[in-house]
């Protein structure tokens, strides 16, 4: 653990060279001590993983300080580093979704594009977009600021908490009774409307009960296991932590100061925290070994078919593909393709999905 903290300290020193001063010291024994605050690795991880959005343990420093959430002085900025790091953790990893069957909201596929409130790098949001793209269901994206969540303030909560993705109807986005939360619930809602009439429906000619249960098992595996394996891999090393935060800081809806705080300070924090996530999620040893094992498990489950759904992707294919797409281009993605046989399947799904159904430009 001493070596881990030493590397984290170097990351914080790097942030100082870029004009971001972090006032909290990181002693070698692993306790983060400030003038009025003491954090340990365990409490830091717990705070970042809190159900309230995974970053609220550090959000107080940003309240009432404008759109960027920057407090006054070095102490406020160091707190912003922690808040931004937690916000990015919520965006890229987040907790397992609490899938609670919901009452149907839609009676038919909306004529106008739906509105998807999301984080660009959220695996659950990517999973939803993969489904919408595959079925060519038009949607407009609203990128949510993970620090303020201003874009979804007052909207429908998921298990009592504001989480993305949230889907609303064009022109009635703020009507809570017409919003759908939780990626799997949203997917199931549209799948119900597509039914067996869609030429791309995963029901196809009709799945047996055993086949439907197998799809459900894989979807649960994605939520409860695979997303955590991906998370510890993208923060596996100092270099990969920086790679991850470079990308998600650029893609996310952040102001300049929050973005730079997340980019330099957050990378160090999440590198350290990911080591504790491994323990919580029972992922001992080398991170890549778990990633390759997961890829092999998935490919073995297809029994040599082009897709889990046979001749075309089903919901299991789209779920696995969607969360992988969130890290496409990262070193962990490249290593997975180089060291497993998942690549041909991944690109077959990508080709089957085709062009995006998103209607507003990526900014």
C-alpha cells in the first residue's frame, strides 16, 4: 500500500504543476489529513461509492459557489478535486443499478425523438444508447453535469436518488410521470412496445423460457459484475488513470476549473480508490486477468454463434457491447482485443447497430 500512495502523491504533485494546488497531504501510511478533515482509503472509497450519486460526500465545497462549484482559496480547490473525482467516478463506474420493475409509461413508440439525460462515459448510458441505436429509435442527448446535476434537478428519482440515464418525452421532459429511469427498465419499456413485430426484435421467432432466462442472467451479470471489472481495469495503473480522466474530463459537462481538477487530482484519487474497489468486489490479483476471464466467459456462452441471439444481437449482446463501448479506445479495451477472441463479436455487433439514432450533434 505504501507504494500505491507514493504514486498517488506524484499525481497530486503533477496537478500542482498545472496550477491546481491540493492542500491535503497523503502520508505513506494511507491517511489523508487536512486542516479539518481526515480521510482513510476506506472512507474515501465509501464516500465516492455513496448511493446519492457517488460524489455527494465531497459536494459541499461546491454549493453556492457558481456553476463550476469552485470555493475560495486552495482549500476550496482541493475539495473541488475530490468532488470532481467523485463525480467522474459516478459517471464512468457508478454503482450497480437497482432494477425495480416499473409501471409502463409509454403506450407507443413516441413520434418525436425521446430525450436521454446521461453521462457520455456512463456504462449504463452506453448500454441504453446501443439499444436505441440498434432499433433506430431517435433520441436527443442532454449531457448532465455530474457535479451539479442541474439538468436533472427535480426529475424522477431511481430508488430515491437522482441517477442517469433518465428518459423524457420531447416537450414534456420535466413531467415526472412521463419519465423513465434505470437503463434496464427503459430498455424493457421500449422492448415491450417493439414486441415480436420488429424485424430486429430479440424475440425473433419466439424465445423459449430457458432462453429468456439466459438473457436475463447475462444482463444481471453485466450490471453486477462486468461493469466493476471494467472499472478497476481503466484505473489499473497511474498511466491508465490519467488516460481515463483525460477522456472523461473532455467528454463530460464540466466547467474549466472542475475539468482540470478532475483531470489531474482525480486521476490520482481514483487510482488509489480502485485498489479498494477490487477488495469490495472480490477481484483479487491482476486486473487484466479478470477482464480476460470475463471476455472468455462471455464468448464461451455464445457456443460458437455470431451473436448470443443467434443470427442477430439480442438484449444480452447489446448489454455487454454497450458497457464495453464506454471504454472503447482505452488501453484496457485494446488489451482485451489483443488477448481474447472477443474482438470479432464486438465489431459484428457494432456493424449490426449501424449509425447512431441520435438527432442532436455531439458538442
